[in-house]
C-alpha cells in the first residue's frame, strides 16, 4: 500500500486511543453479564456496537441477513475506493485492536441469519433491455474493470462519486455522471468538516449563506454551476470528496444535470437541465454514449419492521425518537445509525460508542433510565427548537447537535452524572456499577419495587 501521512497519523491516533480507552477484552469462554444483547446487522455499526458491549462484560449475539462476505457492511465492498472515510482504515483496523481478540475468543457470536437480505436493488429504467453493454450496481464493482470503456454513472450521491473513482482508477476511456439533482459537495478535510458540524442548531440559520458562499468561491470556483441553488447546505447530507472537481477540470469526468428519458443501444437518452430548473423540467436532449452503465442508486434503507408495533405510533415514530435512536415506548431498543436521514459530521464512529454505552447505562441503572413521558417531552422540545427549520426537526442533524443532545441527557438527571466518563469515553464503568448495586440495596431496603425492565 502506498504510504499516506494522513492514514499513518490517523492509525497512530487510533492506536493511542485504543491503549488509553479500550476496555480489556474478556478471556475466551468467560461468563459474561446480563442482560443479554441482540444486535441486528454485522456491518460497521453492528460489529462496533458489539465490541463495546463485550468489552464491558455483556453477552452479545449478532444476527446478520447475509453470509460471511457481508461482514463489515458497505465497508466490505469495493476495496479500492475512498468512501466517506477511506476504507483502507477499515481493512487496516482488522489487523489489530480488540475486535480480533473478541472474535478469537468467540465472544462475538454470529447468530441465526435473519430471513431476507438487506441489500441494494437495481431500479429498472425505461427501455433498459435495449442497452448492449454491461450494467452493474455500484456495490458490485469488486473484481470489475472499466479499462478502455466509456462509463456512464446513474445517480448523483456519494455512491456515484465512489463509482467515478472506480472508473478513473481502472483507466476508463471516458466517464460521465448523470445526476437528477444537485447535491452539496464539501472537501474531505477534517478542519472544514469540523467547522460545518459546529452548527449546534442543526439547521439553516441567518448566517448559513457564509459557508455556502465560501464553498462556491473557494472550492467549486469555476464549477459553481454545479452548486445547488434551491437548497441550503444544512438540509441534507453533502458528498465528501476533494478530488471530484479536479477530475472534471482535467476532463477525466463529466457531470451532467438532467433526466433520463430512456436507455438506447449505445448509451442513454438524456435531457440536460440548466441550473435551477426542477426535475422533469425542459432542457436539451442528447444521447450520452457508453459501454458500461453503473447504477449508483437503488439502495434500500434497512427495515425496522421486526420491532414491536408500539414503537411506530404517531407522532413518535422514527426518526422522532429520544436522541433519535431510542423509542419512547421501549428504552431497551437502540436503533444505532438506523434512523438518521441527513447529517454533517457523522462520518465516524464516536457516536456509535456513545449511543451503545447510553443503552448499557439505561439497562444497568434503574435510576438513570428515561421514562416514556420525559422522552416524549424531549422530542417535543427539540421539534419546537427547530420549528423554523426548512426540514423536519430530526431529518437533518449535525455532530455538535448530537453531542448537545447527549450532554443534555446526562446533565438533566443527577443519577447519570456518575456515568459521564463511561458514556463519553468508555472508562470508569466499575464505579458506577458499584454505586448502582448500593442504590439497589437502599431501594430494596426501603421496599421500592424494581422497574419492569429489570
């Protein structure tokens, strides 16, 4: 692998944090504590959550719809590509740290596979059968090559950018992205992304025009025509890529805005729309020729249908849950990364550990558990705070907003204060557990009934 200073620094920081904060893995065949935890999905979130649970002594079983090739989720696809966080980091992380210790100790158990399969679906396009070339989905590019071919990419999101990188890396003769709408693109820069994520309100504000103007002038520059005009930066998840505009400037790629009319034998009949013209609006028609079509669309959100019907009752259905992941009717469910729609600054896993440890705190400590009434009041309060946002309150968030939510959750209940180091950094679980045991003795001595979740 080519040496990357950024990758090396990131790996060093991860190694240091691992040494300082990671819990000691339990020995093989250790008897782990209750309550037992079931994790649905063996993707990045599922495996990370399981590692946190096992590291703190909880018995975990992971249930996965796919086979062993599905372990790691989307990070196991297309190993040559740079997704929102370079997936070389994912493959590198498998070579060290606690995850392997857990696997070797067989403490992360892969349970019975769920029926069905959470995957991607290639949508059928008009006259698709007429195309004489190859059609792939953007999740099926491992082992493929586009050398010497003209590649057409259908879609305008992060998957389209990843597919474009695949085409360029495999020496395609030409590349064109056919996008129905404009999406904001921001540089893959921790400083810039961190500044954008500092919008603690998690919505468009009176000063949102400042970062939007700066992006147009200093990042888009001569390609400002590709920037959205009808939607603000803080309304949907932006694409994170520093190379796409340079590839367009170097004629390695074309980016077309418009609508697909139909597939033809040698490409796609496409209606080009000018900036600001809505989907389906008028425009110039042409045939964009290609030998390979990559469908960078059709991803299906994982279903939550296996959860109890009670957690879907109006008006508190996902994503309108406590901290966006805990249904008010049942705080023992944590829909980690399942209910978020759009965000800035969530390309990471810090929140995975925080949400998982919040769940463990709720399960272990009866006095720290949120009550349904107050969970719903928090949801109502958040919706009121964001009532002037162009999106629904939970349809777009920022990382700083998420951190504010968690800090509020800890501060509002004094019985959670002892858990703060554990929730935020994964340290100090022994002392809170000891305090909880003494609190249980006191409650039992006073004849106070246990909570129904115990």
